[in-house]
């Protein structure tokens, strides 16, 4: 059931209560929330990329951002009215089933361009190429790497930085090379890959829910 009474702070505190080990990076998590929210407020979109389990996390994040998660998401009244005015009852029915979106793109899901680029140019530059082609200055690149040293993620972050985009990292305890490249980064207090990933999931769930609460909670 969608709960419209929870606030961003409620969701944040619940995360820390359930995962006490994340207390050490609570400021990083809140800063990431502010960065994501600022991106959407200023008309930007979020690009997400990762490898292996982090690729699945990238797709998961898009799933939470592009449709309702914890809150109802009514589309704008003027959009609903235009659909009804143009297409009558059919338009009204379409409008009633649409949900508000937080524009988010998973770079791992573009199989044709990715495999073509990997085959023709350089596998480690695929995410960088997609960032170069899709990213704009107002956008955010969210890179996920448990080691912080995934070369294809680092290349994409450098391209994003050069384009004036904001960059967010999600990594493990050391942060690797990524920690010095990102505008903001969250370093979870684990070193083994699967343990890092186990903490990444509740963090990005909370970030998605907090962002959704900011834009769609009925106040």
C-alpha cells in the first residue's frame, strides 16, 4: 500500500534504524539524496551504470524511479486535460493509468549500441560513449562499483565530469579511484563484494523513496 504520510526524513531514519552499520555514511547518503533531488528539480535526468550485480542494481533503480514506488504519482493536470481533450474517453482512461516519472536511464540495458561499441571500438569505453551521447550538463551520472576501480565506470565518470555533469558514486569501504572522481560518493563499510552489494540495495531503495517523497507526496 502506498503511504503518503512518510517524509524523506522518516525514510532516511528508518534506513539507519534497520541498518545500523550505515551510521558511518549517513551524511554521504543524505548528500546523495540532495544531489539527486537537485538534478530533477533543475530539469535533469539520471544515468545509471554498473557491472554484474551492480548492473542489475542499475536496472532496479530505474524501476523505482520511473513508476510509483511508495507514493502515488498523479500526472500533471494539464497533461491529463490534453489527453482528454485530444482523445476523449480514451485519453481520459490513458491519463488515469499514467504515473509521474523521475527520468532515469540504465546504460546497461542498451544492448545493440553497447555490443556494437564493444566489438568495434573498446569494451571499456561503452558506458563513456553512452554518457557522451546521452548526458547533458544538467544531468547526473550515477556509477556503481563495489571496488571503485571498474575502468568502464571510471571512464564514464571522467566523460561526465568533462561535460559538466554531476557524478555520484556508490562503492565499498575503500572507494578505489572512484572516490576522487565523483561529485558525491557513498562508501559502505564492507570490503567483500557480496557484502557491499547487500548494503547498496537498501541505500538506493531509500534514495529512490526519499526522492519520490519529495516530488510526489501529497502534503
